[in-house]
C-alpha cells in the first residue's frame, strides 16, 4: 500500500520538474514575461489544466522558474567555489565560474541580467524574488572579498562593495558585448579586466 501511495507522488514530482525545465528554457529565451501557461502546456503536450495542477498561477510558475535558476547557479558557481581556500583563490573561482556560466548562456540569456531589465520598474513578488537572489549573490561576493582582506591577500583598505560593483560591471559588459554586439573575445576581456581590478587592491607579491 505504501508503494502505491508513493508512486503517484514521484510521478507528479517528475512531471513538475520536467515542466520547470521547459519553463526555464523558454524564460531564458523569451523572458519571464513571455512565459505563459498556454504556451508551456503546448510545448509539453499537456492541457492547461494539467500545468495548473502543478502551478496554480502564472506568477507561481515564474517564481518557481527563478528558484530553479538560482539553484542551478548555486550548484554550478557558488558551491564549487566554496571548496577553494578562503581568500583570493575563492574570489577568483567565483568570478571565473560566473563568467563561464554567463558565456554559456549567451545564446539564451542570463535570467539575472534579463530579469533586471524586465522588472527594474515593475513592483511585485517576482521582482522581490529576483532582487533577493541578486543581492544574496552580491553579498556572497562581498563576503569572499572581505575574507581575502582578512587572509592578507587584499589590502586592508580594499573596499569590498566597490570591488563587487566593478566585478558586476565586467560581467554586464561581457553579456552586452557577447550577446548584443556579438563581439568575439568578450569573456577573455572580462577575465583581463578582473586581473587588472585585483592587481589594484592585491597585497605586494600576490599575483591575481
């Protein structure tokens, strides 16, 4: 009896996961606002009511897509970097993996970046969710920068917030030039910019 009770749940979870993956792929290409229950149901070969059984509203679906994207970002960028030694090696890993992920997303688009354009002046739960995720990421970068100062890798007066601001600027420039202008070598330029940025705040004798 317990097995028969659990099988529908597992199947339901698998279906929900498949819907979310398809929704994430669609949102990456067309934006979160372009995501609709109807278009997703058609893509999945399901009825609208079938999709609604897993997501009660379009907004709930959009927020679930954001959470999935954030989870994948953490798994690919944040957690592997946390295995690096505290200080500059960890900060370097966070930036390198971030650039690698954004570079792979050029064909579809980074939801953190495209979402900021979609929701910069659109208040509501989706914007709140997106802002919270981006701030969490920025705070993680700032914490890594402060740890690098604590480890003696960066100068005592290195401004972690300013450093992360400029790191973010490099990634935004990468996304703009690679996706909009189709400029070759944008990732290499982002890495070069990071090396120059760190060189300006690194303690003597440390190479970025």
